């Protein structure tokens, strides 16, 4: 329960597609990803020229950093934002401008993105702003009105990247679909992945959606054949499996409630979440708890690297997996 994978496995349609494509592995992948881009465009009501494929969405995030950042440019992201933003931006020498998140005592969204802080960090050299919505590892999110207002205030020569890796799980009423704003904001890029709800983490395939001019820029730095044949075929088939997607959403929603109930029962504090993971405040150093749980056969994610040394991020598993983890965590914390 450490990497936010889908506990239900992989779409049967995707597995069937893999068995067929195995007969052609002597051939290079389609470097343009034509069929998958057409499928994504049809599914989302877009044009294929707006899509850039990556070896997971982290690959696309790396392309963005290499295309738009260098040692003379700055990048803005929140202090608890996904670690890849810092890593890819640092590799190209960009100046990191890190915005303070909401404080732990914030009444509605503790540890969440603070829009005013993000705007305050933007300067004349800023070229990219990264926002994960919902955010990993905190699970927090920006509502539709708040995120839209932020986009309106960002200069149009600055790329705003909305990372929606977990968006398919979200059932929050006011949660935004940033794809709806692509026409209005030509500087907007939305990234998504097949690694989470689609259950294809082992194949590594993600994508960015943007205006064609931005997609063209990203494709200039994209490695040739960056998405392999198996990933292309499986992702195309998984995209068409609505039944698997709906089952995954329903299961996650029910099992997230299981965790909310456990936290209430045991008086555990946790961060707000709408994804497929929950971040629990253990009120003590989490690394030893992680080690103890590991000996119980349970893998979770300590997030001291995010300067949250007392927190564990736990993937929402099946009901049985959750029950075992909850029982073990209660045992460890009680001791």
C-alpha cells in the first residue's frame, strides 16, 4: 500500500490486447503513438495534435522542464508538491521558488496549496508553475473556482501545469476538470496517467494535453520510441473499459470511507483526500512505524522527504487489505 496502484489489478481488455500484441515485438513501437492519441482525443473530445505521450506522466513532466526551463528561468510549486517537480527542474538548473502551503491548522485544507503564496512566488523569470490536483502526497486539492481564479491571474507567457494523475478517482462536487479550460488558457497543460486507476503502472504510459503549439514544443524534446508497444496497446484498450473504471471508482470510494471510519474510531488525524490514498499523522516519527509495519508484511510510504516526518501515506487497498493495515497500524501506534 505504498505506491497508489490500483488494488483491483488491470483491465481484462488491456490484458487481452497484450496477448495479441506479443506477436509483433520484433518491430519498433509506433513512435508517434498514433492510435493511442486518437483514442485519447476521442475519449476526451480533443484533437490528437494536443496530446504528448510519455513513459508515465513523470516523463511528460520532465519534457516540460527540459523544453521551458534552464538556469535563467524559475519554476514555482508548493512546498508539499509531488517530488518530481523539484527533481526535473533541478536537473535543468532552474531556480526553485517554493510557495508556502496552508498551515496544519487551516480549517478546511491543511497542508494544501495556498493560491496567494503561489502567485507571490511568480517573478519576471518564471516560466512554469506546477500544481498537482489532487496533490500527492497530501491528498489535498483546489476547488474549481479557486483554481480558475488562479489561472486568470497568471501571465500568459508562463506555463501552468495541472497534474491530474488521480482525477478519475475524484467524486468531489466542485472538483475541476482542467481540460475544460484549454481553449481559454493557451498556457495551460494538463497531465494524466494510466499508472493509477487504469492499473498499468508496470508499463509506464502517461500523457499531456495542451494547445498544439505547446505539444509541438514538447515533442521536440521527447525521446524517440519513449512509449513501448505493449504500453500503447494496453492503454488504448484500457481507455475503452468503462466497466473496470467504474468498478475501481466505486471500490475506492467505499474503501476510503473505511479509512475515514477507522481514523474516527482511533482518533487518528489525517489530511483531506479525494484520491486513492490517505496521509495519516502518526504524532511521532513515522520511519520506525514504517519499519515495524514492514515486518508485519505491510508496505506503506513514509514521507519524511517532504519534511513531513510524522506522516505515513497509505494507498487505499481492498477492504481486506485495509482491514489488515488498520489493525496493524493501531497495534503499532498503541505500543
